[in-house]
């Protein structure tokens, strides 16, 4: 195997000649094999890193900290990466010691070697353009890495929001389709009062749709970054004009309204925006899981359960029980939800573990945020296309449940009184007679009155008429 020799603080090391990364990345590869998930698994993060490095190079060029030739080569290399080139060279594990230094150096080395090629030099000839001296000029891992995370998380939120919107539209379509299907509502798994299946699905849609705005709001907090603060927020080794120039360039490159944090020392150690964002993801996951619980209950049976809806059959459900079909799509979503909830706890603990001027646990925060969004987006797309869009209503079963339920007695309370209603409900429950039969038998209301009071129009919305 052809190699090249590189040197760092700890000595010399042989690097694969064809590798675009360098010695510090190789040391991280040797040290950290935790998740088996390289940072390239999340292209949004790689693109964000390249954008931060391009913005820094442009700012350094403007203040004279980098020559035009070096800055232009770095920016061109970053643009190639943003276009998708060499993502496979971002190889370090998401979980790593060093507060993200390995990720930052992986980016610095790949960009440096790509820029060297553009300047007509071979990989590793860092005397012409150096990963630390040039690509990392005016930066520290402690401001470049969290800034890239803020940008990358916002990029990763976009496909998640798209997936939620598509799922929301599918639920809204079902709400319209089922608008005329009268069924029983339930509280505490007991009969409550009538509603329509359309109202139930509309509630699902509204409930999930709310969190699109919440995710967008959480993204606004990530627009405030500590770029220019360097090591601990004091801005050591950066020109006084660098901070504003770099953030402005980053906003232009990313298309995001990035601004500089008001207090860089505070911003360098604070993980509050990430905790907030993770909490929003958990909130959405909890809602999504509750809806999937409801779908499994509503489709239970199909003959000995509620059986009010039928989920599309995706695969045989048992290796021993012929004919059994399981609600595998909602089940998979529920498992996704549990993982996201667990990830939120990991983010919380990692954020709390920060010490003094830095949080060394930030890689764990990054891994869990990006992984949660990826999983939730995939789960939403799966649920929309392989479950919600194919749900059908069991209209006859819904009607039977309404006819046989004592819950409809609630609609008669204003007309025959609570005491009479309670007594009728008790008799119906003990004898198996219907509410309608008992009310007519006792002469409390006639059939025409019952038809009107127990019609969907009367039971499914507020009514002005009260006896």
C-alpha cells in the first residue's frame, strides 16, 4: 500500500497516499470506534463545516490574514465539498473525545489537501498550505465546530419538516374522507360520546402540524453563533474585524440569517439552544407515538377488537398463526419514538456535563440531534406512504358501536335530566337493551324526538336548543 509520512505533536505516522485526510484524522480513526457511524453519515454537517471554513477563508482574505491565492484555493475546495465531493473522506466517528477537535481537523485536512491540489501540489505538502495555519486560521474547534453544528442542524431540519408536512396532508385527506363516519369517542378506554372518524383524524393532523412551527422557532435560536470567539470566546488569535466578516459571509453562503452571539464566552459554553431543539424533537415524537398507539387500538382485532379502521397489510404477521397481520408500521414508528425520547435524555445529560468555558460532550449532542431528525423523518415518510394513505374505515363496525353504546345517553341529558339518564344507562348496561329502546318504553321521548337528538348533526357539535 502506498503511503505518505505526516508529522504532528506526537510524532510521525504513515497515511494512505490516496487519503485526502491527514495524520490527526488517522489518529481519531485509531482512537474512536464507538458508533460505527462516520460524520459523513450526515451530509448536512459536512456541508456546514465546509461553509464555515469558506466563510472563515473569505474573512481572512479580506483582513489580509490569508493570501488571495490560499484563500481562493480553500474556498474552491469548500465549494467542491458543498457540491458533494469527497464526503467519503469525512471518516471520524460521531462520538469522539476532544469536544469535536477530530471532526474539525478531519475537515481542515481534507480541505487543505484539496486546496493543495488546486494549487498544483501533492497531498501532505503542508508547507504550501497548512490545515491549522491556513484552513483553521482565526478559528478554534470551539467556535468553528459548534457553528457548523448550528448550520447543519438547520439543514437537517428541512427534510424532517417536509416529511411532517406530507404526513399532515395525508392525515387531512383522511379527515375529509371519513367526515361522514359516525363513531364513538372514548376516554380512559371507555365509551364517551359520539364523534366522526374524520374529527379524529383531523385532530391527529392539527396535533402534529403544530410542531412544524415549533421546529422552525427552534431553528431561529441556532442562528446565533460564537464564530470568532476562538478558544473560549475571547477571540484570541483573531483580528478584531474577523468576527463580523466571518458571520456575514457564513450567512451569505448558507442562506441562513446567521448572527453573532451577544456574549461569546457565554455562547461558547452554553448548550441551551441544542437542549431546546432536542426538547422540540421529543415533543413531536411523543405526539407521533400517541397517534400510532391510537391507530393500533382503532385497528385492533380485526374481529375481536375495536376494528373501526383497517390498516394496509404490509406483511404476514406470524410464523405460526395463519392469516394474522400486524400493525408493523405504527409499531416501527413507536420504536423510533422511544429512541428519540432516550436521545433527548442523552442531550440533556451531555449539556449539563459542561465544565467551565467549554462543553466537551458536544459530539454526543450532535450525534443525537442529527440521528433523531433522520429517524423521525424516515418514520414520518414510512407512516405516510405505507400506512396512513391506505387506511380504510369500517363503517358498519363504527355504526354498530354507536348503536350499542350507552354513551349516546349524554346527548339526552338536557332533555330528560341527569338522574333519568343515569338510570337508563345503568339499565341498558345490565340488561343489554339499547338506550333508544328504554327511553321509548318509558315514554320519556318519542321516536321523532330521539331521531333528532341522536342524529349526527345534534350529537357532533354544540346545540343552542336545551329543554
